[in-house]
């Protein structure tokens, strides 16, 4: 930039003092005398109009023009309106007032950064100038300001006053501190070409704390990893040098000095982006990506997700309960010694739960007492065992259901929940897992279940669950006067089995064959034992009880059962001889294992 400077020093005509170097680490001033304020030349007006800026006068237009050129805001003061020709950058005193260029009287706070003279504020720093020091037709001596202000300070002031100017937008987003001197020199150089002015010698440059240049480590290996191509060192140095970055070779690559105007470059990846952008994305060879195995969720997480998915499909809602119960409930629902709390907040929460039944029963009672009589809940949690010093926290899934299994409609009446509804839900749940020998036994359930309406789910892995109707006496203690069904599933036994994989079979091409058997079954033998006694039989796809008769139709000590067996295969229809052989095998197994007879 060529500037015809006067012999007089600018510092002899004005002074600059920074009282808040954190809010304003640099303030550059240039002084001009003998300025003739007037209209701008046509070329300047047209260029501003093309950018959507209205022409004001030659001084204001030049500050806007340089803003568009380099992105650094500047401001012009009438030097003669500044008391003692002094600029002081400071925080405003609480309650100080300033009339800005828009004619509004503004009351300042101690958070506002202001440009002041030796007596009063004359501008809101980085936002808008003051009316008393604006350039007018009578102005002859001008002080050009080019400073750098802390973005957060400018942002707070502009938002508090609702003032959104070009200058505030630039400073809020960060300006180049090193371009302040160039911007001031550019304005006085252009004005010298428009009119006869005296530019006083030198800048008044208050720069109390020059910030250290940002430097980054740029590694060759990282460029290769990110870009996917081997970029020669010479090309890297050529590209970054052309963009204004300083480079110093290092063992792994380069130490890069980031130019002050590149505020967007903060990390190594930003430098790599610049290299790739200029070097050319089209030069990166096309390669197939290396696809690794997708991460697998932890096993328990996948199983828990499957449990939740299944139970939501069965119309159960999830609940989360406290793990604390009363000592009385701990004794009623478990024989395990309970872990006592040292500082319980209530007698109802004095010990850690050794059974999930009390907390599920409490959740059901909470809903029932609020007129929600049809409730299905589940909870995945833990039990806390070890009152004798050997501690463990087995996982447990608890199901609670009460009310109607089916609401009344025009087509069919309502139907209350039964043990078999709960059993079907539990069986659906357990079938999600890889269990080869799942069966239900009518014994082994805890004493708080109703005998005959409770069961234990068992597989080759051991006991999987207790389920059944709760003892009405237990429900009455919580003022529940409707049947409640509970299931406790032991996750530490179930989850290691793993989820079963879906099995797909071709639809049968030939019809199935059904046979009904009228049997005399000894009292006390449940259907589960009958099914287990038959065991796996070739082509047997279904074995279902159809009707049960008791009384005169059956001998003493027996009940009559109508059993329906279904056989099916894909390749061909059955012959009468084959079905007869299967029927003989079925009856033979039942008679040999359970003393079941065909009814005559």
C-alpha cells in the first residue's frame, strides 16, 4: 500500500490508551487532516450499490468498501470532537449514557466495552459509533479506527441492545487481529487518491499483548489415512505455502503455523482438508472401503431387548421399582436372609429385596387403587441375596397381570385373566430362547402361589420361572380384591441359553391327519405329563386336549380325556397302516409310562 505521509507524527495529534486489553488487545489509529467530506466518486458508489450498500459520504463509504475488501470493520471519528484528542478503550461505568448514530440514547452497564475520550463514551466498541463524534460536512480532521475486540463481549452488548450491525456480526464471529493495520492503511491510501489530504506519519498502534501464532502438527500418515491417497511432500508444501501457512519440517511431517486470518483452522484435520481441497479430490483414487464386522451389542443387552420386544407385543408395560422392601415382605416371600440397610428411609424399605414379587405386587396395587383394574406390567431387575455374607445379585424378570384378558364387545363378552393366559405369555417369552426341553411342572412353586393354579417352568438348564395366581390372602394385605397373576423368570439361567434363531419351513403340500383318542387318565396326572410321556414322535405336530369328563362317565380314581393328535409330512400322504401304527405307538407309550387306558 502506497501512502504519501506528512512529516508530522500521528502520535503528536492523538493518543490511544487501552484500559481493558482482554476486551481489546489491539487498537490501530491513523490521523488525516485537511479532509474534504463530500460525495464519493461514481466508481465507489456503484461498487457499493452492487453489494447492497447505500452511499453516505466519501469517508463512510471508504470504511464500508474496505470492510468488503478484507472483512475487517473500521470506524471514522471527527478528531476535533474528541476531548484532548484522546481515545480510551475501557468498560463503561454503570449507568453511563451514549447517544449512538441511530439517534437512540442508550444506558450502559459495566459489561459494555466502549470507546471513550478523556471525558465520556463516544462509541459502543465493535457495534456502533456515537452521534457526537460522527463525520459531518464540517469535519476536517479524521481519526480512522481499526481495532480487534473480543467476540463474546461484542455479542453480549449487541444482543442486550438488539443492535445487529455489519461490524458486530464480523467481530462476533472473529476478525483477523493482524489485518487491523492493513485496513487502516488502506483507507488513508484510498482517501489520498480521492482528495488532497495530509496523512500524518505512522500508525498509532496500541498492541499490549500480541497473541502467539497457532501451530499444529501435520502427519504424513494422517494425510494418507484421511484422504486415501499418497500426496507428495512437495505438493503439500506448495499448497499450504500458497494458502499462507508457515511450514517447518518434522520427523513425522510438518509443524504448521496457521495464518492469523484463518480462524477456521484449529485442528490437524482442518489442515488436511485444505491440502485435499486444493490438491484435488478428483485425484484421489477410487478404492473399496474396508468394512469391518459391525460391533455386536453385549449379550445381555440383546437378550433384554428381545424380552422387552416380546412383552410389549403381549401388551405389557414396563415398570421400574425400588429395590427396597420391608423386612416383613422379605420373610413372607423368600427364605433367603435379606441384606439390611444401615440407614433406611422407611420401615417399608428396610432391606434389599430377595424376591421381586413384593415390588410387582405394589406396582399392581398402585394402579388398581387408581381405578385401573386391567393391568399388565413387567420389570427387568435384580435380587439381592447374601444376608449370610455370601453376596449375589441374580437377574430376574417379573410379570404381573390382573383384570380382563378380553374386554367386552358387541361380538363377545368380557373374559377374566386366567392362569393359562399367563402360562401362554411365559411360554411365548421362553420360546424366544434356545431351549430344547421346555416343560411346565405343577409343583415346586413358592407357597405364596395358589396350589393347582401355579407351575414351574423347567428345561435342560434347570428351573427357569415360577408362575401362577397369587394367594388371595397375600393380595388382601394390599387391599387387592381381584385375582392377581405373577411370573418370576430367572434371567441368569435363561439368558445363557441365547436367543433362538427363526426356523422357516415349507408349507405342507398334503393335508394333515387327525385322530381323537378317548382315554381314562389316573387322577392327579396333568396334561404336561401326558405330553412329556409321548415324547418326540415322527411326524407328530400337535397333541391337544379337547374335552375332560369326570363323574359317572369315568371310573373311580380316573378322569376321561378326549385327546386329539395331528400328524403331517410334506412328501406324501399317510396310509391307513401308517396312521394305525402311530396311534398304537402313542397309546403304548401312555399305557406303559402313566397307566393310561383307552376308554371303551
